[in-house]
C-alpha cells in the first residue's frame, strides 16, 4: 500500500462526518452516505468537517480528504484517503491508522504509517482500497451504501512558525513617488475638469482645485 502526501487547498466541505477526539491520541470517524452514487471525478475530493484536538498551546485541527474515484489517473479504480493537518503549520505524529468500519462496526482493511511529520500537507494512501472490492455487497464494507472511515492517530507535538515570536523581521523599501506623473496624466486626460482657461485662441480645460492649490491667484476664478 503506497503512502503519499496531499497538498491543501480551498474546497467545499461535505457535512457527512461524525467526529470523536481527545488530546494527543484521537479517533476520527467519517461517514459518507450514498457512496456508490457520488459524482466526484478522478482528482475531485470530499473534505470532511474538521476535528479539533488538544487544548491551550497544543491545539491542532485535522480533516480527511477522500477521493471516491482516486486522487490520480493511476488510482482511478481505487478510493484515495488522506489525513490532513489544517492548523497549525506543523505537527508530528507517532502513527496514524486508517480503516473501514463494516456492518458489524469492526475495523476492516487497516492501513497504518508510523512517525510522520505533517508540514502543510496530508499523508495517506493513494490506493487505499479498490472500488470494486468496496462496492461488492458481499464484503459488508458499505452499510446501506454508507462508507465509514475510522482514523486513529497519536500526536507527538505541534508547532506554528513565528507563533511565539514578539519580533518579526520584514524587508521594506521606500516606494517611489509617482505624484508628478499622476498629475501629468490627470491633466492630459482632462477627466473631471471643472474650469476653462482661454489663452488667445486656445482653450485649456483645468481642475480649479489643483490650480488654486498651486497658486492663490486662481482662488477667485
């Protein structure tokens, strides 16, 4: 069984999951109704509701990414499942385990990985289970067409980059002034002009406010 990590992105949340968890070691249960009728294509996923684990400075937020038709073209005949760290930036787990709860609520098709560091990515199994095995009713893996995945993990530690830093170094450069260029463009465009000055046979449209600011002689125009 292969183990691969999956990047995060903004996708709609599918509210079909029940979550149970506790500090450090947690169980995360996700149920998907009408699984055989899901319309996701290869590379399209279901994102479970988040699971918040821990307290105070040791809080971490997790979710599952589930691809009903695989996350890649090579896994289109499989279901792909990934445990994903939402917050903070990093976390390390002693192990994580993914399994399917059958019609007797017993764990089946157990896949496990040990000592993994999550860094804005998810870890899991691209070829978690073959679709034809999962959809075969005689295997008892779908209960009334409902897939239930159980995730168990033990967290070693979590941390967030720059979370406790009182000072942060930032490189700044002084922006170049474009005021003269902007005023020139305003004059050439003649937009929002409210006054005209006639010099011989030439009429110039101007902005009274700008003229008055530049010279008191234009205040009474």
